[in-house]
C-alpha cells in the first residue's frame, strides 16, 4: 500500500535521502522520528521537524531510514504503539523511485562491471562450501550488473554477530570485547550466552551507545540479571556501558 503522508525513522544520510525523494514525489514527510529530537537537523529541501517517538502520532506510517537491525527497530517501534512500521527494504518495493535513487548512491555500484575482477570472483566462489552462499554471491553480482529489485539481496534477521559456521572465538583463552554502537545490548547478550556455551571467560566488555532510550533498555536487562556489575559512564557525548562478567 502506498501512503501519501509518512514519518521517516532516524536521522542520517539515508534518512535525508529518503525524505527528499519522498517529498519530490509528492509524499509528505510529516516528521523524522528520533530520540535525539532536540539535537538533530535534517538536510532537506524544506523544513522537516524532528520529533521524539513519544510525541509522534502512532497512526501515521513510519519508514525506517536504516537497514541494519531493521527487524529489531520495527519490533521496538511497534511496542511503542506505532501501527504501521515499514522496513527500508519494503519501502524500496512500495516506492520504486526510492530504489532507483539508492542505485545512484556511490556505495551502491550498479550497472558497472568495470571493477569486476573475474579471476578473483571465480577463486572466491570456489571457496564457498554451500549452495546458499553461492546463491547469495550470484545475487550480489547480478544486482551489481542490473538494478532490478528482483536481484536485491534482502537482509536477514538471522544471528548477525557470532554465526555458528564462522569460528570467531576459536582457540581463545578469554574475550575482551568492545561494542561500538551497543544498541539495546543484543550483541552483548549473544556474547554472554556463547561464552558460557564455549566455556570461554569474558574478561571485559566496554560498550558505547549514544541513544539514552537504548541505554535504559540495557539498564533494564541488568535488573533482569542478564548482566553482572553493569555501570554507566558518560564519555564525549556517548553513553558508555561498561560490563564485566
């Protein structure tokens, strides 16, 4: 369903791009939703207010301006009461002009095979052990050759940080972990579970998270005894959650 009035979630480069492109196609962006409403600015063709989630009309559809951890952001916004939360990859399908605009972004090199190193691609492909990985690589290459949405590789909600088929923690005596962008502590939670499963001690963990709402969620997790000896420090405008197990 195409919506003519909409919110965009989170400030930043892609939010600016999405807001401007929607406005250029007569989709009214009523506001950008961000927890740092007082400290944010939008680089837009017209003034678009930045509104805290608590002050937003929950009946207005909201498009995520970020793709990473989209499913978690969607769940959080839904829990806040937003009735319609649209993932970025869903928005690219609902509004095809967004997809076309994204294909012009320098970080999305498409319709250009000049940088393809076919020898290295063939070598790398031979290293892949399963058909699923080969299919993902083929889809990425197809997307770089053709801007068709059918070739767009959708992000998954599978385990992102410590996948079972990549032995990141193998042969370690202990773990010292720095989490730059702790979000709601999900990576720390997975690290804690995995370290116990592998019987590897987490010697120290320092996490940095700028969003005070997310820090509150981490604090609640401490109360639920998911973490031990959690304390917060305020460092260079960043909330740091220092955790030791």
